[in-house]
């Protein structure tokens, strides 16, 4: 492990300690969200994070496939698609499937997703990437990872929308963002965003490709091309053009502009600082490890 990654690991451990402290304080005599949605709330420090129990099954119109979807007939390396909840992981899975024609997987039992689009087959070596929100471990067998990063304000709101409505495409009523549930939720999630990103940049077993959700939205074709190259599965310009035309997928929530005033002032300032801090570390990582990758 290089000195750079050792420093990042130490930082991640310090952030973990802060996250556990926040989680302990918030857990005393309270729940993280309404009782009706309690079983759907991810555990951020260990455990399964994206349990879909209680969520509504959505079968919107199946999108057109740019490439026939299939499981790989040969064993593929274990590549993780990692993000904090609410970052657009399901959407990026759709994009990767459309570009490569190979199904993606998930470590979670996401039975409420359309099984024709995301079969969630347990054959890990037959999928091109595997979704996860947890940190890495030596036991995972992960060879490299795509780190999907979305601004923490949008990611936290998106995660709250999903858990509060039990639906990947609906938006919680405005009054819910004035509730104690929201206050507790945002306090916990805000302590996790930076820790998650820094932890993955310290991944010692292979390269990390950082994908910015916002950049993917405005520059989809170029960013997806880079993703496919990183996966070892470059695709044609014709296929990329098709994916751009078919980018929305079946699980798209109506886009709204996040009003940062719904975040407590102290948390808002901390998240803004965390973004600057993460950007600085990510820039250093790319300079040291990824500078020549796409030249």
C-alpha cells in the first residue's frame, strides 16, 4: 500500500469513529424514520444497506435494449459499482447494461425491481459489475471498482425520498422535510458521505474509477465510454449513441432542484466543506493513479 493510500486509510478510520459516534447519539431513544418504513432503512455502518422490504414493485415500460442482454458465458472479474444510497446506482447499472449487453448484479436482494431488467442472478462471475453501498473488505474478492459520487445534498434527499415513499421514483411531500424523521436522517447520512468516498479511495487491491453523477448527466457519451474502457469492455460509437437516446431507463424520479435550506445550517456548512475535502483527495488520487488511463 502506498503512502498516499495509508494516509487516506487513517483519515477514513477517523471519519468512521465520528460516524459511529453520530449513529450512537441518534439511536438513543429514537428511530431513524417512521415506523412504517423502519425495515427499509439501510444500516450505514455494516450490515445490509439496501433492503427493499416494503417497497412498491415498479414495472414501468421496459426500455429498448441497445444490445441484447445476457449473463456472461465466461467468468468475469468481480468489479464493484459503489456509491452511497441515492447516488443513481440503479441508473448507472442501466447504462452499463445497455452499453455492454451484460447484466449487472447487486449484493442486495432487490426483488422489487423489474426482474426482466435486473434479474439479480446470484452468479457473481456472470455479471459485469455488482452494486454495493458498503465499504470494501479483503473477503469481497473485488478486483477494482467504480466509485459513483453525487453531491451529498442531492444524494441524501434522493435516499430519503426512496425510504419515505417506499418507491424509487416518487418524491416525499414537502412537509416530510420539516419533520423530526428528516432531521435525524440527514444527521446520520451527512456523517457518512465523506467517509464512504475516502474509504474507497484507500482500496488497496486494484484501481478505482471515479464517476461524478453530475458530469455523467451533462456529458453522458464521453463518461460512459470511459466507464466501458475501465470495465475492459470498450463499445462502438453507434452503441454509445443508442445508449444516449435510451438513457432514462425504467426507474427515473422526477428531477427537482434541492433546496439546501432544508438542511440544518451546521450540516449544510459541513457538507460543503466535505465536498471540497473529497474533491482535493480525489484529484490527488487521479494524478497519482489514473492520469494516463484515457489519453
